[in-house]
């Protein structure tokens, strides 16, 4: 994006993965504006977002400039990360070198870091978020948002689904991420190597939400008793993410606008 008048707007929703996109924009160090929205009492997104994109979900990003006849609307975290990373030079550090020297365009010519990046970008949006979303929904069925009289029934159903489906699958996903960190090239500080990438940014919100709300720590399903003891590298990784300057700036931005910051809806 070479135009000087490009305007990026993040349509941010509380308790959503828009916080990860806010971190991305801070990392890119490009001017942006926040369009703040709040969930309804039902926890659904407000109808105003449907005017921007038919699904009415967040994160959403719109890009405008004098060269565009109408705004570019970006939806889905993976696509947003990919599009913005490809159009701002400052994002080149957020994705690994794709090809080994002299093997450009050949089968098997990709670097290990690049193969990890491409797989994990799809993995986060697909398998991982499907499991995490189901678990968060089940947590909601046991919360105070459910009427008191029917909460025992919804809690019973939620516990069954968590025990049979979401918790066993979460354990598989966390074990996979632990393995990725154990075998990460270089220092192993991040999932694709020793440099922060868009994959780490996409994972930040669900992992930070699970950690800061105590969801991972209070569960009794972990092999070694606690999340921290069962997945030590993932625990350390998550703590590092919370201290990333860009993540901290994204929190501060919301405090400026909202007067407080919370990962909960």
C-alpha cells in the first residue's frame, strides 16, 4: 500500500479476537482508527457490524483510500493477518523466508519456518479455534448469563460435552503446540522459530483468554495435575506473549478508549 492516504479501521468488539488484530496493527506501526462495539446482553455482536459484513462478526477491518472506489472489507483473522502483512513493508519480519536458497519454487524447497507458518495459519483458524470456541460456549452455559432455574440443566449438558469432546481435544491441541515449541528452529521462543510471526499474533487472544481467566489452571484434566506442569513450554510461551511490547500497547489502547481492559466479554 503505497498511497499516502490509506486509512485502516479496525471494527473492534469486546471479548473477541479483534484484540489480536489490534496487536497486529501495533506491530505494523501503521496509522489506524478504532471503531468500538460492545456485545449485547445475549453476548452476540451488535447488529451494526452486519452493515459492514453480512456475518456481523468481529474482527473486521476496512481499508479506504482515494484510489479505491469503495472500501476493502477484510473478515476472518487469518485473511486479515495475511492481507495486511502482504501490503505493509513493516510486516516482512512477521513471516519467515519462504524458500531455501537456490530451491525457489521447487517441491520441498520451502524452509522449515515457512512450512510451519503456512500450516499453523490454517490450523489456528480451523482445528484449534473450533475446539476452543466449543469450550468457551460450554463455559457460557454454566455462567451467570444463563437463568438460574435452568442453569443446573445447561451445566449438566456442558459438563458432558466438555468431558467427552472439548477437554480431550484441547489436550491434543496443547500437546501439539508444546511439541512445536520443543522443536522450534533457533531459540524456540516462538512457534515458527526465534522471531515473532503472524501465527503467534493469531494465537494470542485465545491463549491469553484461557490463561488470564483461570480456565486452564483450574481444570483437573491435565496429565501432570496442572496446565503449567503438563505443558511447561506452552505456559512459558504464553507468559512471553503477555509481555510483548505490541501486545501491551494493544491493551493500553483499549484502556485509553474504554477506561479498562478485559479479555472477557
